[in-house]
C-alpha cells in the first residue's frame, strides 16, 4: 500500500501545463466512495495525453475565462468499468478509451484525454437556459477540441483532446441531443 502511495505522490506532482498538475485529474468520487485507487495502467501515456489536453484545450480556456474547476478527469480502466457497471455516470470502457481513460488507445489506435470542467466566470454571467450554446460555439471556433458534452448541473461539460478530433457537440440540456455531429459517425 505504501508503494501505491509513493507512486501516486510522484505521478501527482507531474506538471502537465502552466496551471495544471496530474494530481488535479486523479481525484475520483467513485474511487473515494468505493475504495478504488485511480491509478493509470500506463502512466507515461496518461501524462502524454493529459499534457495535450491541458496545453491545447484547458490552458486556452483559462486564458479566456479565468480559473476553471476540474470535476472529473482521468479514470483508470478499472475504476471506469466499475462506474459503468454500477450506473455511476460512466460510459463503457470502450467509449471512454482515449477520452476519460487517458492511458488506453481507442479502437482505432488513437490517443486522447478528456475532463469534465466548470467555468465559474461563465456561470456568473450565464442567465439564459441556452447560454451554454454560446460557450459551445466559442470553443468550436477557437480550439482543436475533440468532443463536447454539456450537462444540466453547474453548466459542467466534458471537453476532450484527441489526435484525430471529431469536433462534435452533444448536450443533455434540456434533453439529450446533438448540436453538431461529425457525419462520419452517423
């Protein structure tokens, strides 16, 4: 158990970008509640993809909007599988490889990473039910994101980096629907 602690201690101190360290992405409410350590199978790949997510996507968000809150980031395959099987807001591992599961390639062999974030400054000014669309279109025009998914609580959204981005926008507001979808995935 001490070995696991020291591995996580070292991994958590890795700086992914100017404002982000790996530690910010390792916390998991599922892990905390059910005693599942959120540890990458391939730490080097997790750091590589997490660095791209932070440098290409999250840092530009911080420059535009100020600090952001990371709600959920990296998920180990073990933790994500547990969450999916138990209805804890996780999609299957296959859907999350190269997304929330940063240290596994997707079915096509590509790498990627995602995080669920909240932008407090956006929430302070977002007064209309469709305000999230303005944010979605800004990100679409300004960033090389992979996929956006907007949620109803706190204007939280998943945003990903991927080496072959699809630039898709999905929303659960007010009910699940696509705002923008890559025709190749239909």
